C-alpha cells in the first residue's frame, strides 16, 4: 500500500471536489490498518476513493484503534460531528492521480515531508483541479462565487477572497515544524520546507519544490526545484523551474550555495556554488572558465557545468562576459539569523 488517509473537504453544488484536508496522511501504512479501514467502511478491495458519512465514524474509529493507530482513530472520532463531505483514500501504488482528492493527498504528503519533490507521480494533476476562490468562507467554485457573494451580502456578511488559484496556501493545511514564513500566501500547498527554512516576505516556494533546510529563501523557488542545506536564495533571485522554461531538466541547488540578489539559475548546481548579484545563468549562456590562477581555460555553454561544485559565477565588470572561477570561500550562514526556535 502506497498511502492511506481520511479527510474532510469541500464540494461545489454539482458534487465536484474543490479541496480535501487530510489531518494525518500515512505513507506505506501497514496492511492491518488498511484491511480494518476497508472493512469498517464497506469498501471493496479495489476501491481507491470511498466517501463516507459521520454515522460511520464510530465504527471506523474502533477499527483504526484496533489496528494500533490511536491517532487515526482520534481523527475519525472528530469527523463524527462533521457537516462537510468525508472521504477515505486507499492508494495501492504511486500512480498518476485520477481525481482531485488524490492530488490533494499527494500535495499534503509533500508538505508533511513524507516524500520529497520528484518523489511521487503528479502527472496530469492540473486537469483534475478546479480554479477556486480561496476565501474567508473557505473554498468556493469560481463559477458559483457571484451567487455566494450576493447571498452573503443579503445576510449582512462580506466574503473576502484572498486568491483565485488551483492551489491553496500550504499553511491552511500543513505548518511544518521549525520553519518561518513571513507571508504565508507565498508558499503553495505541495511545497516541501525542511526544518530550519526561512521564507522571507518576498520569498516564494511552489508545489513539488522546496528546501532541505536550514536555509533562507528571499527569492523564488520554482516548481520542481530543490535547494540543499545551508543554501540561500537572495532577494529577487530565481531558480528556473520545470514550468518556467526549465523543460524536463531537474533544477537543483546543492549545499552551502548562494544565489545573489536579483540573480538566477537555469542549471543544476553542486555544492558551495555562488552566483553574483544580478547575474542570471541560463543553460545556453556562454561561460568563460578560469583556473585557480585566473587564466582562461575554455568557453562553454553553462549546461556543460551542470552539477559541478565549488563554482563562482561573476560577470566581468569591463567586458561583460560571464566567468566561472573557483569558489574559494564557503558560505557560512548566520546561525542566529536562521534559527527558527
């Protein structure tokens, strides 16, 4: 079994799922728990997605507790008073998601740090998600928003819409241990933030991307990008993601790296690499490689340097050419600055 979870969600007037919250999703659950949960809900051996009613929660809770999962039993007991739709997912293996509830489970597995970016299949997920108005009254189908706003006004209320997107912010579902997020709207559900990560006000982290931690994000960590421990993304800097021109190349940053303010990177880098402020390295950019003595070795496309460590990228202030030198100084992060205790 790949994953099991019980959740509570929101549907539109047609019964389509808009979102699902799984308080404690499980990765690789034991067979006894899965068997007992199926039995309690009357689910067939091949059923992946099972909707259930609050009246079934007591039976489900007893079954989960009998399988040795008191934490899951407590969630089921809490669901017994729910006025919202309830769902259980049984995913036998990691396949491309087939429904919005499956997408939401996988995004929460990422944000709970149970899997890392690129560790699960998310193919076709966009087509399964509706554009949703994320509001003070929860998720609302965009097509139904005008009627909901009018009804609220007639009742003397105002619905505040925070965003219109296929993805909600991560912290409405998961707040990982040991992180700081200055503006929670800038971290999407499905982001993986390792312990010790700080995301500043203008920092951003997309889904299926993230940080090993500790580290500082003041720029953009695009979809698909993973940043190693003790690395910093400077203010206004950006890592080119799979959805923003990176194609099928997995862009990653190793440990103890620094992407300077307003700089960017479109190739994967190894450890202890630095890109100076304002310099954007794309895969096709011509880079002059210099040896330890500053002598020119060769000129290559940046993609030929992908994955290498101890590189310092700068732009020559007179000629304007991009140079790659040996990075002689390690990036030492300020322990006090990055502490999230």
